[in-house]
C-alpha cells in the first residue's frame, strides 16, 4: 500500500511553521508526525502539500493509495481502522477527514470527489489544529513516543555520577548519549536522551523531556516538563514546555516558556519571553491565516517562531508573540507581538530583510552543520518572501 500524508484545509492555522514544511513534518513529542506514522506503519510516506513545497517534499502516487491527515498523531486503533478502508472510502471524526483510500485519478480530482463513502471513527487521538497545540500537547506526545521508541529495548547504562529521582526505567539513553553530573527527575514523566546527544554537567531536568539526536543541553540548564530539544540543537538557560524542531540554538541564559521554535533559529544571550499576562487572562495571538488576533484559550502562551529567525542579546518578547520566517530581531524594549516574515529590526521599527543577505546568512548557518543551502531551499524562502511582501 502507498501511504500519503496530506495537509488539510486547516493548514494555515499552523503558520508560520508550515511556510517551510508540510504539516506532517512538525515535531511534537520526540518524533515528527511523519516519523510516528512511518514507524508504526513500517513504510515510507510521501506528501500532498502546497505546490511550492512539492520540490522538497514530492508526492508519490500509485494505483491504490491511502491518504492520511498529516495533523493527526497515530494510534494503534486508528491504524487498524485505516487499514480496513476500501477503495473510495473515507474515515472521519467530527468535521475532520482522517484518512481516504483513493486511486491516482481520484487524487487528481480530489475536490470533485463528493460521492465517497464516509465512516466515522470513535476512538481518541491527538491532533494538531493550531500552532499552540504543538507545545500544549507535547508532554503527552513525549510519553506516547517514549513507549513507542523504547518498547522491548534496553537503555544504555546511565552513569552513576547523576542524581536520579523517580523510576530509572523512565530514563532512556540511546547509543552514544552522554549524561554526567546531571539532576534527572522522572517522577512526572519520562526522560529520553537521543543518539549522540549530550547533557552537560549541572543540568536539571524534569520529565517529560526529550533531547533528540546530536542535541546538546549546556551546563546548568534548567529544563521543565513538556520540553523537546530537537536534533542538532544547543539549549541552555531556563526552558519550560518548549518544542525546538531542530538545528536551532538557545545556548545562553534567559527564559523561554510555552513556546515553539522552528529550525535554524538562534537566540542571543539573555533573550527572554513572557508566557503569562499580569492579569492572568487568556492569551490572544495574531493569526497569520485570519489576519487578526484570536483567543488561544490558554493562560500560558509564549513565543511562536518560524524557521531561520534570530534575536540579538537581551531581546524581550511579550506573551503570545508570533515571529515569522527569516527575521532578524534586536534592540531594547518589548518587541511587537507579531513580526512578519523577513523583518529586520525591533521595537523601534521594522524593515524588510534583504533577500540576498538572508540567503547569505542561511548558507553560512547550513555550512556550520555540514549541510547545503541549495536552490530548493532558496525557492521555498523566495516564495514565502513574495507571499508576505506582495
């Protein structure tokens, strides 16, 4: 069977993160949504997404295909039901299509397929509907992924230099992981340390927590539950319920809470964010899709930052701030609570970030991680720039 993960009509609620990736490539928990599906299905998937992203995430169609909503996190029960779909049938819950079984021709005329047979799914699962769901659901997603990744496997031995509270079975180290002289509290959730990841001395961690492959937790870091540090990230300071997708750095002191950080971001020393209003009211954030502020229904909500954005030292973000793709933010005072993609400046004023300069920065950052900022990456960022500055 050929499996395709598709972006639903609600994808724009997940901007700025889906400017540069399909919904399925959002990281929540330890794995991305795509990695979860591929691991549980035992197959590779392709993607039905925006045309401009298709160059990096191509669609593969065959005569018989199962399409799965990329915002849905898999469960065993859901997979069992999806695998029972017959050709021309869909699986739905509430007003969301969860899966469809279609031919290549039916995919091509997907919007015209009104005669599909719909079945309702009664089970429970996690679903990423809005950008703030990524951190809100992260603690549960870490626990689910921990069970998936560690089932019938044995952890690398944890060095005796560490201080442990809770059941050691809730702490799992992959091959090459290094953890020394750290404080690990697994009473309220598991702690997962990925392949070749490092926890430096003095770090204090409360689960649920995930440090993914080749990531580094720097000395004296203070990490609270519900936090994921994605592959090749470097993180220090105080962090509470934050998801770093990957290849991003918050290497210095400063507080970050109830936030989501895309790839290739960097925080200058002592960058801080607020995640709670002094009035304790629910937090409203700017919706790029709706071009207005919307109520998150959350009392805690910090920073939502798209790929390639950077901050200078001592940058301050207020509650519920949204930062787009490839922004360079600096200067004194609280920053605006919405900063469009490709903005340069700060509270005193913003101007468009020069595309040529943005590409030069991205090229240098990719090179530091032995990667190439190629024409496909340039094409995607150019599309985002043109969309925001049309």
